[in-house]
C-alpha cells in the first residue's frame, strides 16, 4: 500500500544521506518535497504539516553524531517521527480471563464482518474461546457471511433476530455463555453507508446494553482522509478504543493509516493484509515505518516463517537435495504469503530490484504441478527422467516437455547454488556464483 509514498520518501532521503553536512536551505527544500509526497499519498493536511514541522525542527542545524553523517541523521529523524505519527509503540486490546466483549463498528463495505472472522481466528489460535454475534440486522447477507466464517474458524455464531431489542440480545448472549463458556465475545454490528443519526442511536443503544470492553472501528484504507471524519463521528457516540485498518495489501495511497492515529488519538491495533482468515496482523508502527523507508521488516519475516513452521525445514547437503525436497520447501515458503510481498520485508530489497520486477506466482504454481505429476521415485532420483517420462509428466501437468526440461535445469542450478553456500560456510574460497534459476521473476513485456 505504501509503495508509491515509500519510493518518493526514499528518493528524497537518499539524496540527503550522501551529505556529510547540511545547510538549512537544503533541509527546507527536502521538507517541502516530503510534505508534497505525504499530501499526494492522501495524508491529512494537518498531519503532513505537523510531521514536517517536527522533522525540520530536529533536522536544522544537525551535526554529525557518532558515525552518522548529517544526512543519515536526518533519515533517522524522519524514521523516528514516522513511527510516532503511526502511534509510537504497538498496542493490543486488553484481555481479561473472561467477560471480554469486542464491539465491531464501521461503515458498510469497510470489511467489518470479515475482520470479525479474522479476529476470531487470531484469538482462537492463542487459546481463546470465541463467540461471534451476528448483530447486523440491516443486511441479512452479513449474518450469513459471519455464519460461514464461524464454520471455517470453528467457533459458534449467535444470530440476532430482526426486531430484537439490545436488552434481549444481551440476555441471549448471557444465556448462551451459561451453557457454553466463552471468554471472548465479538459483536459484528450493522454497517452504515454514511453517518446516520437514527442508525447511530441504535448502535449506541446496543453498545450500552453489551458494555463492550473494546470498541473497534474498522477503517478501509482506500477511503483516505474521509476515514478520519468517520472515526470522529463513531468516537463521539460509542467511545472507540482502537482501530483496524483493512486492505493494507491493496493499492491505497496510505493516507488513512498515516493520519488515523494522529487525528483520532486511538491506536491502530490490527492491519488486514489479505482476504484470507489469517490475513490479520498486529500493527507495529516501527515495522511499518521501516517498510515505508525501505528498511524492511525482518521481525515480520521471522514471524511468518515461524507460523509456517519453516524452522522444521530440513537442511540437506547439496547432493541430497532432490525434487521432493524442492516441492516441500516451495510449499512451506508459500505458506508465508506471496513471494513478492515477502521480498519487500527484506531490508533494501524493494530498492535493489530493478523497476518493474515482479515475482511470477503462476510460475511457482507451475513448478508445483510439474513435480506433483512425478512419481516419488522420479522426484527422489531426477536422473531417471528420460524422454518418455518427461512427456508423461508434461501431459499430466498440462505443460510442455520444454517446461519439464527447464525445471530439471533449474533444480541443477539450485544444487549448484547450495554447494556454493555450503562451501562459503566451510570457508572454501574461489567459487563462482551460479546464475539465479530462470523463470521465477519477470519484467513487464518480457516472458
């Protein structure tokens, strides 16, 4: 989401980074560019103005500190202020042993119901016993959607009936909990197309009856600055405690996320990173700031690896690395998410790759299909793949013999790369770096 803004800020700061000393004129010129980049990213004007003012105050007259040049020190100032704008330290909802009620509010289409399901998945994975309450009586499809999500997550869903009063809803929830103990209740309320007083009154009445421990506003990152007005209106009526920013994986300009915390004073608890049920992550201001400025998110990458159980991947000697191992490791890595997204978590990678470079996910799927069409004996001993076997594999995977041949060649190159890395670990000098396996990355207009 922050790619365009990040590229512009990185370009501006890269010029400053090279300077050992900076004049006030240079700093002011750079700050004007940063302000324009923020405004183009749909950051609230007041937020952009205050951000630049704070950076300018700390940057003007900066002297070399330690091993940092003046230009590098300005980069540090921008990074620190970006973290502060996004909320400073990370915050998460407060949870007690029991009696936790999350009240989900937001405009229709912001992803509120989906986020309710994702929260259920997130907290269930941490050992919580979750109950979902489908309280959106304005949109019948929302109750059906939440019912489906509940089945996928494996948690019960209590549906609010049309015409049911808030007091009746609370009593039904209490009756349910007496027979089936749950320590976290997530209430999916009716979405609003706009701020409507009558609907807001209904929401306030339900909030008063349910007495939520957390009231979470779901904000669509695509709504830009309008999200701030929405947040203020909801906060006035139901006292928000935190925000969830959805569609962080989309092509929004990032203004809502950068402005929301600063304007509302409410922390961003979670960010929606995909449509999948596990596509909800705790929001870490320092990590997001690092990604915007091209510093990567190594901790995020490690956490994804742990979730995908990559620690269990067995490292073999290069000569023992067969196609079965390749298939296993590809599938484990894909559990972490799209490869293009993962590469952005590596420090400096977004700037190191040539402009327009894309990881070809279809090619990864093709490799999976090719290896899956082989017998176990063929995967473990690719040397037996003669012409007739390759024709059978091509036919079984909907591919061509040429694609089978490219896979075999890629596997040999990967074995060569593993030998090189193992040689480096063993202190063997003089090896040449093999070429990267072909077909995994592409440029626009190039096959």
